[in-house]
C-alpha cells in the first residue's frame, strides 16, 4: 500500500525563517509594539511607563505578585507584559526564562522588545544577557507547523534588545552567538519533530548532504552494503526487521588551524517499535519518532561550529535505522558480531540503541583522520533508557564518563546552556550483569541500575579513550509549552554539544 507524502515537505522549516535581532537604546524599546517589564516580588516597582500610577496592591488584586516567570498582560496602544522575576534577574538562565515567559505571553505580536539594562546592572555581562534573551525569545516562539494546512503560530519577525550605550558592542556579540545557538536547537527540534515516514534513515542522510556544505561540513554516507563491509553488526542487526535501509552518516568539521580532535556519536533510531520486544501502544510508543534525537542533536550542534569559531576538529558518527518487528527481525537470543569483533547476545530487542552506538564508538576509536591520531575524546548522546527518566524526570539528562576532565567539561557546557545534566557513577562492579553464556556480553543486565548498565555496555567499546555519555531519554520532549522549551522535541543536547566543542580541551589524565 502506498502512502501519499507531500514531496515538497521540508523537514527543517526553521532554517527558512529569520528574525531581525537588534541592539538599541531604551527609547527604541519604549516605542516597540510589545515590550517586557520585569517586576521583582518585593521592593519598589520598576520605572516602566506602563506601571505609572500602579501599586503592588493593585497588581495583587489582578493576581500578579511578581513570582518567578509569572506574567500579566496590560493592554493598550503598546502591549506591555509584566514578568515576575522573584528575587530578581541575577543569572543568564533566569533571564532566558523571563524573556521566554514574556514571548509566550505576547504570542500574538511579531515584534518584541526587552530592556536588558537592569539585568546588566545586576551583574549579568552584556554579551551573556543578550545571548540569553535572544535564545529565550527565539526558542519560545518555535513551533513545528510544517505539516499543518494553516499555521496558528504568529512568527517572530523582530526582537529589540535595549542596553546601555557602552555595552552595545558586547551585546551585539552576544546576539550573534545567541542566534547561532537558537538556530542549532531549532534544527534539532525540526528533525526530531518530523514524523518517521517523512524522515527515514535514507531521507535523513539526504537532508544532511543537502545542508552540510552551507555550514562548512563534509559528509560521507554509508548504505547497507558498505555497512556489511565495515562489519557493523549492531546497526545491521537492529535494521534486520525493517524495509527501510540503514544509514551511517559521518559528518566532519575541519577548521583551518585544528587544535585537537573530538568525536561525537549520535543514536539515530528513526522510529523505535521495540522490535520483537514490542513496546506497549501508549503515549511513549507514539513519541518514538524522537528516538533519533541524539543523531539530530549531533548534526545540529555541528552546524554551529564554524560560526562559533571552534578550532577543534569534530567528527560526527550518526547511526541511523528504525527498529521494527517482522519475519526477518533480530530475535531474542540472537548473537550479533559488532564492529571490532565482539559478540553480543540480544536478550531484549528494545535495548537497541546501545547496539547501534557500539558500532559507532568502535569506528570513532579507529579514526585517525586528524593528524594520524585517534580522537582526544569521544562523547555519545542517546535517548537510551527509560531508567534515566525514572531517576531524573524530564528536565535533567544523565551523564556518565570514564574521565573526570571530560565530565567536568560536559557539566560546564550544561551549566552555560541551562541544559541540565547529572553525573551517575560508572560503577564497574555491575559489569558482571552483562555476562552472556554464549557471547562476549549481553545487551541488558539486571532489573536495577539501568542507566549505569547501559553505559557500562557502551564502555566496552571505547577502548580506553576519554569518553562521556549523555542519556537524554527523559529530556527528549516537552508535553506542553514550558518557557523556552516548546511542545514536542526539545532539541536537548544540540546547544550543549556546540558549547562543549567550543570550549573543548583535550584531557591530560585518565579517570
């Protein structure tokens, strides 16, 4: 049975939309059609024109107390949105959230303005304030409407940021970086939000081949026959039940003056049914188009590298297939031979992400395409375990590493981008749970410690290379609009990885 798909559909619609973001003075903010007025929970009211004659009692009567990210829309010739800041705007993360709250409250306005002067006076550097405000507005207004006959979202066309005159140059630099980072996250969201029939592994590869040259990237795509030659038994084993071909997509960024080499591995399960270990037909099953978000975030992060001036060479390995049940699907008890020769007994076909990632990790350790040496570090990112969501919820991803320096750099990048992570111990005492009676190891362990066991499986394939692992299964989607996280794919990890690559320093020690 054939299915009709619009051939003109573009899985990355956000790239075609641009917003004018400009730095200006307070007068320009005051003249904008819609502006934010940040109001703390205590103390005197700020000197916003729209608050003239207002008292805290009057605002409280309207239900507004200045609580963190609370909003109140004041209608008039100029739309003024009061945004509560609680104890005040003292961090970039708080400012990003506040601007996002304003953007959502002013959702009918295409032109917005925010005065950053008070935030800068409170100690946030002008470039950081402008970056956070740019990200907050652009990401809050994001919406994946590409498949709707009538888009309901009012597109943002202009964002004016008011800063003191002496901070103009610094703020403009922050805007430039914020635009790149917001574009990066939006691209990752576009890819993950696209339905699986519209974005198979093969179509994903085509999109990357089309976009990569625009961002200074080169691409190699490996089809099924080439993957068989490479011996990627994990990727091929997961693909065995599908009518869609798998793809491994190697994306390379090579700056003129290279300083170090970083490898990024992304899980690209374009749709995960669970295979023979079929998932229940519930909301989580319906969300499995997001199971390729690791690969989407790796590619999206790499589109930022040239614009950010990253000097580290970066190689991305995107391991892409869907995981489907059929007469040819991998069965429980089957043994797969991975790249490098290790054998794996498949005890659960829904633990497929680690199988495709293992092949990518081995290939990365073998890669000597930069200065004839292996990568200085490897970071993988994957929607890997439901256990991480049980442990950390939907706002924090799990992180494990075999190297403290890599862990610290990942944590620093997470802190900067406000994409929260928490480090789990890579406790090798649990390694025996991965033993198999018929193969070198099995793809699942015991009932408990699923986050750690999945990472221990991956650790078997990094050959001692400094390595970090991000499990983003809990953070892959927002079920409703949440400040700068729009409903659907969050694009989690794209901004984090771009920041990590920009700040990357090759580790000097072992664990």
